[in-house]
C-alpha cells in the first residue's frame, strides 16, 4: 500500500484520530517497506513533534506491527528530547520484551522508574519481567510503586500481575488486601480464580457470587462459583450455577462445564443425569477421554462395577499418560467387585493385584506406597498372607533407605505395624512379630502395639482387631 495522506490537524487535536488510519494501514500491510512506512507516518510525526505522549503512541502502534526499528527510532528521539518521559523508556523496554530480551527490557523499565518515578507503568512492567524468575524482585518493584504512587491501585494491579503469571498464591495474597466492592470486573475475575486455585474455595465462592450480582453478564463468575461449590460439596448450589451456564444460549459451552455439572449431579446421587453430562463433555471434544473416567467413578458408586470397568478401560486405552491415580482407581473397581464375593472373587482380586504390581514396576519411586496399599486391600479382603507379602515388599524397599522422605517414613510405619499385627495376632507368633515392632518403635516410640509387644509397658497384651 502506498503512503496514506492525512489532512493536517490543529496542534491540540486528538492524536488518536490521526493514529487510527495509520494503525489500519499497518495491520493491512504487515511487511510494509521502509519508504512506504516513512511516508505513512511523516505527517503524524510533524503534527505531534512536540507531544511526547503522541509520539510514544505511534511507537507503540509500530511495535504492535513488529516495526521494531522505526519504533526504536521514535522512542530514542523522544528520550533524547524529553529525558523524563517514562513512557518512552517503557516503549524501549516493550520492544526488547517483544524480542524476548528480558534483560534489556528490565533495564529500560528500571530507567523509567528512575527518570519518571510517578509513572506507575514502569514499575508494573519491571515487576512483570521478574514475576516468574524472581518474585522477590517483582515485589520490590511493587513496594517502590506503593511508595512513589500511593494512590495507584497497587494491590489490585499486583494481584492481576501474579494472576497472569500463574502465581495464584501471590495473586490471592494481593487481591485479598483489596476492597472487592471497588474492583474492576477483570480484577474481580482474577481474584475469584486465584482464590480458587489457592485452595480458598469458600472465599472463591463468595467472591464469585458477588461478581454474579455485580457483573451478571460475565459467565466466568458462574463458572468459578460452580467449581468452588462442587469442591465444597454444595451440590444444590453447584447445580444452579451449572444450569445458568448450560441454559445461556450466548455462552460457548466447554467440556469442563459439563463435567462439573456432572460432578454436582453425582454429589446429589443423580447418577443417570451425571453420566449424561459426562457424555456431552466427551461429545464436545471426542479426543479427550477423561469423561469416561468420571463415568467409571459414577458407575462404581452405583455398584455397577462391570459398567465402571468398561468405561475405565476405554479411558485407559486412550490415555498414554495414565497416572498412578488412574491405575489405583482401576484396581479399586476390581477390589469393589471382589467384595461382592461369588465365583469371580479371586479372579477380580488377582486383577487388582496385577495392577498394583504394574504400578510398582512403572513408578519405582512410589513402589513402597503401592505395595502397602495393595497389602491393605488384600487384608481387607481376608487374604492376610497375601497382604503380608505386599507389606514385606514395602518394608524391604524402605527400611534401609538413607534419604527416606517423610511420606515414605509414614508408609514404612504402616507396613511395619501391619506386619507386626499379622505375625502377633493372625499367626499367633509374637517372636516373629518382634523384629517388626523393634523397627517400628524406633520410628514411633509411642506406638502402643509396638510397646506392648516388646514389653515396654506394664502389661503385654495383643491388640484387638
């Protein structure tokens, strides 16, 4: 596109009006050559040569269209003439940021903070650079902002800053210091989501309800309220929020909308309706089989283990990144089915044991925990000898581990206690039980069964089952 001729305007004219056709031309011709670009902007530059704010706005428009060199030239020209124009330094920082040069971006933003200390955006941009790599440095900039610009909505801006970075705990920390009555809509959305992600579910629900009242058209508040209510097991409330989302024609539905609606219905024991919502979630994506796991959980709760297994196996067959939790849920369905006894009891238990063995092989770092869990399931099923085999595997993995973690120590104590009980009570062999209790009492000197078995208390008595 050739140069765009723009009529001359009065010196005090609104520069945005003259900037708009330039922005349109830049957007229409992304790879504009240097000569055409120069002709496009020369009238604007001449008109506003004494207005740094207008020149920076032109630089920002050029930057947004990746005209880095011309944007840099404009910013440098403004800095040379108006050394205290913080926006020009910010523009140079933004150019560096667009080029993924975080170091230079931070340097220019810091220059803005120094040369124009009353300009809050320099502090905010600098804080943004460091919000992930150094939250402490990010907070330092925000504290400087609070000192130099006390009227700036620092808590809300800082909260939004950390919210956009995915640092929800920090975002919540700042948002919680604000007056929610005075928050803009997008701040309030960030507050509600951050509270939810920071596991402040009650507060998230309250903020979302407030947002629904104040910004009724923003369905985000209904969504966060739905998530929070489901997690808090306030299923009637959750169902009402879900209905608003599902029944609003202008809202584009997501699989998550249907899944949380299903969870709320399941919580109210409306199982068939829940499964129908999970099916809608799957129909919406077709390549995400997670809804089948929710169906499996629902069928298992209904006592329909065969349907649960059918759905779980569909999910697992299409899930290359299955987690230990996924395998554990599958094993639990077989255990639940075995609890109904009948001729297939042992076959179902063997299926569950096989899954636990798979888990221990697939994730050796949690093998002890898996074996301890398998042992408890076997004991619960009345197969004490099988349970003892699993408990022994857990002990063998952890007893002599030098760098044992706290959760591993808990697993070891559980396995030792179960083995001690097995030999002392089930096998009526106190001597065989004592080595396990000796190990246990070193980890937990107050364990009553261990102390009794080892004669450390007044009376030696076998524990009651």
